[in-house]
């Protein structure tokens, strides 16, 4: 992953992907994840979805490349996390929330520990096409058979706007997650300021998968 790119986005406050409230698809379909799971949240930033999942009774394991985002999450909640270094990764823990400063594509299962559910709102759509297969393979390595997942994606004319966020079409989802049951839970007009400024429209989708 391009650490310098994402560091620059956080350093300059270009975090339009950050939502100030729990994602609408998460709140509507959170029960799809089951109860009392250890939920993996890749490329988590400082999303409030982490706190929402914890409030719903889950253990939350986020992975984020930019340490400032992790620090910001705990600071905004006036929490003092425990900090531990694990090789090239660093873990921040407070209560039911464990956030790793690490590259999602290289973090090892032994370091991360067991996870048994996935919530992806901003990871797959943040990755350029060349990295998506490696990301999907990493998920398969980390998640056990039967693990439930919620995956939020978007589609729009990719030639009209450089990502991120990137468009991810259904045929690519089929390739990335071949062999996994997938159910479309929502398909709605995309409210994306950058698209609107260009006079473009798109779709936002939420799928349930089972690993």
C-alpha cells in the first residue's frame, strides 16, 4: 500500500471518506454479523463505526496504515489506550477496541489474532485495481470458513474521476470473492460530493458475504 499517499491525506485533512456518524448500512444490517463477534475492520481510519460495533457487543479489530488516525480515534473519545509494538506493527487497545497501525496487505494472522467477522466500508474502494486481489486473498487468510461479512462498494464511470474512492463493479466482486455466497442487501443512488461536482451519478451497494 502507498503509505506516503495516505499519510499526506491525513496530514492535509483530506479525509472526506470519514463519516461523522455510523454508516447507514452498518446500522441497518449489523445483525448480519451475528452476536459477540471479533470483527475485522480493514483500513479503518478513525471511523465512528468502530465504537458502534463495540457498543453492539462485538470485539473490534481495526487495521490502519496511518498512526495519526488511530491516535485521533482514541483522543476524540478521551481514552488512553495501551500501546504495544509487535515487530513492524503497533497495537492500541482500549476496552473492546483494538487498533493496529500496520499494512493490511502484510499483517500476519499470528500477530492479529483470530477474527470471525468482517466489516468493510472503506477498504476495498480505497484500493487501486492492482492491489485488490492481494487484499481479497489476505481476507481469506485471516477469516475462518463461515465468517460473515458486510462489504460496502460503489460504482460510477471510473474514467470521469480518479480514485480513491474507486468504482468496484459486480463482476470484480464475483472474481475477488469467487466461491463465497454473496447477497445484495442494498443498492442506492450514490451521494458522493466529488461525483456531484462533476455532474456524475453512481450507485452505492452493500453486500453480505460468507467466507
